[in-house]
């Protein structure tokens, strides 16, 4: 199952210690409202081939939108997402689905918005998400370009096309009192989107901060799978704890944030250190078991 576009929730539960979504009660309570806002509507998901974006696409499809457009610069990831959706009978009843391999904030993105917009709901997951991208000046510039400049440009394009009424952008827990430039870039993004919404009485912009998504692309936990397949030792830092949520939980909090959140609302999981902090060595042991 590790080759599937959609990460197995059983695999994710190795890190989270949960078999049911952390947000199951909230998601169930709000499911009728989510369905009302998504069913029969047009939806744009930017960065939809990543771990969180793909999980969110899957959840959205179950609410039966009329049209779904997915954008991602990762051409191979987009192809894998397309195959995963087409092979699942539960997800193929949407009347129109378009998968577009292009860059967020580019001129091609503007052309897409002009051709297919406007949309009722827009979710943006595009990001440089790893602190290791701070290794030199050029990659820092790239991070700021993707996490701030292109995000601003894309939002302005959507605003011009009348597609900014319900806009959700994902953030990170590292944006809280940031100690690195990746977190600072996401904090800048939050300042922009919330500040921009002050200029309109109709646009509802919301966001979510949450912790590590278990076994997401490029993560330490994903390396456990790769290392096991190659027959080499697993490695992780000693005495290090993290909060984890599953890809499905990440999708749940994003949909809850967009539908239930008021304008300029930041949704954050209510997790307790004693109950939900997990030591990375314990995750490695459970994974091997």
C-alpha cells in the first residue's frame, strides 16, 4: 500500500496511535454543512498532488462537487493522483475533473483561471515545506517565492476572476513564533491573506496550522518505508518528540477550517503534550513491528 497515492490510514496510525480521525466528532457534526457547500459546486485545489492536497481531493470527491480542477507542478504526482481516483469507483461520479500540471502563480495559471474560473471553493496547498530548503541563499529565495510571492500573485488572479469568496490556504505549526525561515515565510503568508480579507466584506479567507503529517512525502517517517525496502538501517534523532496527524486528519481539519471558520480564522488542533506527543524512536519500533 505504500505505493498508493493515498497513504494507508493503518500505516499512519503507527505514528498517531489512533484508528479514528482526531476530528471525527467535529467532522461528523459539520458534514451536512460541508456537503451543502461542496455538493454540486465547482472546486479548485492548488497543490493537489501532495500528501495533504491529495487526501483533501479524496474527501472533497465524496461530497460530490459538480466540477473539480486540480493544479500541481509535480507532473508525476498528478498522474498518480489521476490513476488513484480513476481506479476508485466511489470517487468517479463527479461530472467534470481536470488535472493540470502547471506552476502556481505562473502565467499558465492565469490562463487556466481565465478559461475555467470562477470557482465556488478554492483550497491552496502549494508550498516549500521543509526547513532543509534553507541551506543556501538561492533556495531561501525560492522558498519565499513559492510560499509568499506566488501565493500573493495567485490570490490576486483569483480575486480578479471572482473566485476568492471562499479561499483556504494551509499554514504550519512552525509559523507560530517562527524560529526558522520556513516558518517565517508561512507567517508572512498568513499576514497577507488575513490582511487582504480586511479589504473585502464578502471574501472569507481561512487557514489551518497543524503538526507533522505521518508518512507524508519527504518526511522522516516516509524514509522508514524507503530504507526498509532497500534493506538499510532506519535512523531517527534520539529523545525527540513530535505531534502527528494522519493525511485524512489533515484533510478533515482543512475542510472544517474552510467551511466552519469565520473570515481570518486560524484552525489549530487541540492536542495535549502528555497525551499526543510521540517519541520518534517509538514510531520506528512500531513500524518495524
